[in-house]
């Protein structure tokens, strides 16, 4: 019973919730592409290079479930689907910029070693 209570408490950490939303091998790269504007699935796959169709689909679905990405299906032939950032997804810009700056500092330290 105590382990269950600790698990519930741990899931309420705001930083953990935020990290869960952006964790994943491709999520930050997808976010970066979508921050520049809406993209079709094929465009994302081309620009990301080595991502598999299965993995890209999985990451996009997770981002959609988390409310970061909007999936727009156009009823036409051939079918057209576009992905874009939601307002919540756009709010990530400041957090990701801060992580980028922190990463730059870490890289500088490594270079000086």
C-alpha cells in the first residue's frame, strides 16, 4: 500500500510531468520542425532522416494525446494529414530554449576539459 502511495506522489512532480511530455528519441526534433509550421507526415519523415514510420507515428500519437500536437485530416483524394503545434505545444518554446542554453553550457565545459 505504501509503495502505491509513493508512486502516486511521485507522479505529481511538475518537472516529471513536463519531461514525460517531451521525452522520446524524436519528440524534440519533431517539435522543432512543427515550431516552424505545419508539416505532413512524409515531410517530417524526410527531414528527420532515420526515423522509422512506426516510431514517427508512435511519437506523433503520444504528442497528440498529451495535447502538444494537433492532427488535421483533410477529406480529399489522396488523403492529406497535417500536424501542427497546439497552443500548449507552442508554450514549450521557453522551456526548450532554456534547455538548449543549458546544453550549450555543458558542451562548453566538455570542450574545455
